[in-house]
C-alpha cells in the first residue's frame, strides 16, 4: 500500500519499494551489519542478498493512522554486540525515514537471521 501525504499544495504518493530501499541502504551503512537476508521457502535456508535486491530483506506496512512499521531481516558480523547493532539500526532507520519522507515510523523490528564469520 503506497504512502500518501496530503497538504495544501497537493498529494504525494510514495511507493513502498522506495521506503524499503531507503531502509535497506540505511541498514547496510550500520557497523556490524554484513547484509540483508532472505529465507528460501523451499529449504528454509537464509541467503545473503546482493545490493540490487536489498528490498527482499525489508518489510514495510502502512497503518490506517498514517504510521509506518518496518521489519529488517539482517545478517550480522561474528563477534559484534547484537543488542548495540539492533539499537543503532532502529535509531538510524527511524531517523532517516522520518526526516526524508515525513512519515511517522511507529516501529522498527529487527530479525537477526544469521551470523557471518
């Protein structure tokens, strides 16, 4: 469902793919994040996504109130503090999306799918 922002000048429609790409790129900039993850439905394995398909590791949902929820499926680097990575990711993604789009971000959920050495 696209994000629609209305004001006195008109209407702005933002495709969910754009929001997912922004969230994925912001996540990739965070220390300790190796990449975005996608689960294979066939065998249940987790695959590291290339930069072109980052959006497969991001889920967005627009609520009726106009708020946005984002879920990130990530792969972290071995030996890093997962709690610190998750908190940094939440703060950075929320700030980036709110400042860029003007949409209130209700929640950012982090799913650590794998650890890479």
